[in-house]
C-alpha cells in the first residue's frame, strides 16, 4: 500500500461521521432517526460494527448522500449553504457550535456573506452596539422594593 493510499483510505465509519457532521447532526440525532440506541450508531462510526444494507440506505436518506459516497468517501466540496459557516476540509473538525447552527443563525451567515465590506462593517457595529445595550440594561429587581 503506497503512502497516498494510506492517507486517503477511509473507513465506512469515518465516512458516516463526515456525512453526519456535514449535515450538522449529533450521533444522538441520527440514532433517534434510525430508532436505535446512540451507542449502536456510535459503533458504526467507530467501526466496531457495520450497518445492515437497509440501515445504510436509511443513513443515505438521512444524510441526503448516495450510498456510493458513504462507501467511497468521495464527498463533494463543502460550502456555507451546506450547514456550516466555513469551507469544509476532510479530516478537519469545526468547533461544535458551527455544527449545530439553528436555521436562523445559518440564514444570518448566508446573508452576511452576500454583503459588501462596508455593509458587513455596519452590521458588526450595529450588533456590537446592541450587545452593549443589553449589558447596560438594569437587571429586573427580585421583588417589590421595601420603601
């Protein structure tokens, strides 16, 4: 086996993990969709066990990825519209927060990337100002004052 093959040969488990991360899902999310225990799904990603052909097909539906790609690991390039805020590189794990963006957060990132540099600067200044306002707001009192 040459050095290139050693580096790029990926297991089914590694491919499942990559597909899951690309979709922004947790192992628990996938296990729930499959009606399995999380530990069972985890064993697929770690390679301790392999999913049945039927389960592999269901995984391809959950990940919206053909079975052939799950088996080969030949994933297409990754973009922000695919659930993440940064380009994806195989083997590089983004911070957990990035994987769990809510739809409105994802929309904000997509819209932000379309803005001009001046618009981005204005938006950032606005959000900083809003954050400062929140920090400076008086905290609600615990109860009626004793005067």
